[in-house]
């Protein structure tokens, strides 16, 4: 029988419908190639640095970069002017898309994903995310920074070379506004601190557990093998996370993505970091979502916002744990 589960962060309902997994071709276990038909050299590979604007940050020894942050050549947000919504007539409102849009090149290796990063490399990537968020916070035109990694064409990647994006935007986006409201609605101190306590006690949906963070398939998962990383220390802003906690979070995400690849194949996914809006003292707990692109979003999901999950988080976490235990 299908089951409804409530996501306490957003207030949205999710449908867990295991019977639908019996339908043919429900899980897309191989991602589609990204760079079909592209003839130009990869602008993110070493030796091709001139193909991109000058780097904003580089990380690595002796002038040899291991991680780079460069301006996006096709920015969705650009400019440092004020955010000024303007009414047009009685219905329409518009504003200039001021802000900043950057590319985070996570490794010089064209064929390595986050799942392939070593401990040091992962630490550098997490440091770059923190540093750029800190820089964005100093910009008057940026109110919130969204850090993302899109792996695979189905997840929105336009380049095969592993990279992420950092978008500094002049408003608090709807997803964050809903999560902020979820923290306020919760009848307790913090919904994610309480989630850690209950998940560690139940031991039904944990993928990785350390003294600094936990990775779970959340009870309210809207898609198969969805994962949620929660630092144990209650910190609203990612930039305020201690270096050791931040590095451990990166390692745990890496291990979870390795388990995902081992369990179901090299699938497309989105890795999304959520942090409190810049400069705001709010009830929040920064975290990260891993959303594999194993199923398509059809008309019902588009029309209602209600996701249908055909693999329960309990089953997903068990398979991911098994994959970690049997890794070579």
C-alpha cells in the first residue's frame, strides 16, 4: 500500500509507492553523456585556462592548481547594483538579475567525479565553497548563495569535466523560504538536530554516521536513494562551520556518492548545499541534499508538487550501506 510522508522542512507531502517500481524502465541507472558534438577543448582541463576568465580563487601547491573558481561565461546573475523590484501595471513585477555566478572546478582530472576525490581534494573543494560564500556575503547585491554540483546531463550538467556552480542571488529563493518556515513550524529546538537524534536511535535510514555529521536517506525522501547530510553541530551558516566539521562533511558526501555509484551505477544527480541567508540570524541548520536522477518527473508531480517515490528510504539506505561495506 502507498504511504504519505510529510517533509517537515517544506511542509510538502511525499508519496512512497513501492508497487510502482514493478513498472518497466522505472530506474535510469546510467546517465547520458554530456558533451556529445562538442569539438572545442575542455575549458576546465589544465593547459586550457585561457579559455575561461581569470580565476577568482585557486587552491594547490606551487602554482599547480587542484581546485579553481572562475566566473561563469554565461552568468544567470551578474552585476553589483541594488535589487529593485519594479511593478509594471497591476500584475507584473520585474527586477535586474544582479548578483554573481561562478564555476567551481573540483579537480584537474577530466574523468573524476566527487565520488573519486581523495581526502585532501575533498577538503579543498569544501574550503573553496566556504571561502566563496564568505566573499559573496560581503557583496551588497547578494543575499543568498546557492552551491550546487550537477552530475550528468539529466541533472543539468553542460560539461563532462567535474565542476560545481556558486550563484549569489539578490533574494531568498522559495525553497529556502519554505525550509526556514519549516524550522519555525517545528515544535522543538531544531528539526534537523531532532532528526539526527531520532535517526541514530532508529538506525533504519542511516547511510554514514560519524562524530561530526550523519548522512541519511530521509524519512520523507521524494525520490529513490535521495540522501541528506546533516552536521551534528547546530550551525546556521555553512561559513561558520569549523574546518574539521566541514572537511568531514565533504568526505561523508564523497563516501555516500561512491555508495550510490556502487549500488545503482553511475547515475546523474544533483548535490545541493543549503545555508542560511547571508547576515541573517535565523533558526536554521545548514545541510546538503543529494538527489539522484533515477526517475522522471511526470505530470502529477509537476501539477501538484507531490513527489512519488518508488523505493523506500529504508530500502535505499540498506542498499547504500551494503555497498559501502562491500567496497573494494
